[in-house]
């Protein structure tokens, strides 16, 4: 039987969730579309510009080099300026840069714009992960992060058919190639969302005018109680330098690296795999990508909810990554049919997304204070270097062997590494 106080708390958190998560979800969908739509553009752009697979893989991945260098400073800026004044302008900036990719004429301009896109987008994802810690205690955090990160696969569900339709129907429309239309049309919504962000987000519960005074007090009190619990358990409020001195932070970075390698290996190359094994029609390729990303979206929310209900992270995360490694290995079997290969990669997508969403419950539970801002950004920065390594490696392997087999096995190896490291890092306290 619930008490009035408990009912009030549940209503308050539902109100916070309705206000924040759907909007941040939409923004992340736009961010991910602008980040990975190059995977669809490749189907025509590569031939038009005479790019090799290695050049494409390098350009797709160089996004994460810019991301790496600017992510920690970007998260510190969010802590200083607030979410509204920081996230809004960078969304406008990445929408403009993404649309400008339509002017690419060769490898150099491709590399330059992808690098710049990584810089301007570097503050969004880690900034939102940090922003959620201003509102939710660890009791709610895994489910909220999973709800937000469901935008990752949902962006594939939505952008796949849209990108496929653009490539199939806007060939040479208005004097532009279809892949140019793709970058232009998919960049504009981010600019609009950035303007809306300037007026919609509240920096923290204290500034949330849409909460009553009692509701603001309740959210702030729960956060203060959690900080007090951390202090009693020996998790003192960390300094900025503690994030970089912590061995756990570096191991968490490696765990995330392995998961990200599987994620971006799929994002940047799945349309090409479908083209090679099932159909060359861009519209059909877009529709087929709904299968793996739609399955992943459902799986990650259910899995995150189950982890929250059980109050267990270690085994949930490790097993998700291990299952992903097995699925990638299965998809690499010589002679596997296109349908069976797609089924294996669907399992890989679901495993990757379950692992990535659960992962962020670990560092947010370990770090606090200024170390949380730097630590979250640093883990995401180092981990996202896999976004450079993974597509570049696949492009090199395809140019060298003409096959995806070794590349898929490499992705399986990354996932297996992460699974084993989780068991070491997330050992329960004695």
C-alpha cells in the first residue's frame, strides 16, 4: 500500500520525465541522424566522388577525433553556462555543419567537415548524461538513460526509410545529387531544435518554473540525500583531477571503447552490408534497417527496466556485451545467407544498445561533483575513439580482402573484451 508521500514523489518524477526525456530524446535522434547519415550517403556519394572504402571509413570515423579533443572542455562549459545556453547553440552549429557536407568534393573536404562536425557535436551526449544527474538519483538513472538512449536505434528506424526515400527520389532534383539533398534536409531540423532548446530547457530543478515549490524541494532533497549517502559510504565528493587519476575511470573508458566499436561498425556499414547481401535499392535498404534498430530500441528499454527492477548492473551489462560478441561472430560465418546474416546483426544491434544504455549507470554511480562532469566526458571521449577505429578498420579490411568477415570478427573481439572488463571493474564491495 503506497503512502501519500510516495504517491507525491512518483507524480513529481513522472512530471520531470514527461518534461525532459521526450524532448532530449528527439534532440538525440537528430544528433544521431546528422552523425551517421553518411552511411546512407555513401551508397551514391562514394561513386560520385571516387572514394575508396578506406577513404570513406577514415572520413566517417574522423568525426570522433574532433569529438575526442573537445568533449571534456564542452562538458565543463555546460556545468558553467547551464544546459539551455550551451546545448541550444551547439545544436544549431552541428545542424549547419551537417548540412554543409553537401558541398564535399573530395577526401580533404570530407575529412574537414566530418572533423568539424565532431567538434560542434562533442558537448551534446555527455552533457545530457551529466544533465540527467541534476534531476535523477541513481535509483531512476539507468531507466532514464535507457529511455534517452533509445533515440540511438530509433534514429535508425526513422532515418533509414527517410534517407532511402531521398536517395531514391531526389536524384539530380534542382541540380543537386540525391546525397546532397540528404545532408541538407536532415541538417535543418537540428537548427530548429536548437532554437527551441534555448527557451524550453531549465538548467536544474531550482530553475524549473514548471515544478511547484514543493516538487522542486522534493527533487533537490533526494539528490542531497544521495550525496550524503555517498559520503557515508566513503564516496567523497570528487575533485576534477580525481577523474583522471582513477584507475576505474580508465577501465570504464576501455569498456565503453569496445561497446562503441560494435555500435559504429554497424551504423556506418550496415547499409553497405545490406546492399551487398540483400538488395541494391536504396528505398528497400532504408526499410530493412528498421529491423535491427527497431529491435534494439525495444530490447534496450526492457533490459534497462529489468536491470533497475533487480537493482543489478554487473551481470546485465556483461552478458549483453557477451551476447553481442557471439552475434557478431555468427554473422561472420563464411557462406551465411543474407537473411541469417541480418538476423545475427539484429541481435548484435540489440546487444550493443542494451550494453551502452546500462553502461552509464556505472560512472555516474562512481563519480560526483566536478569529477563527474570531467569523468563522464573523458570516458565518452576515449570510448568514442572506437568510432574512428571501427569504421576505418572495416574500410581497410574491405579494401584489402573484399570481405566483411575479418572486420565482423574484430567487432566481436572488442565486445568480448568489454564484457570481461565489466566483471573486473564492477565487482560488488565486500
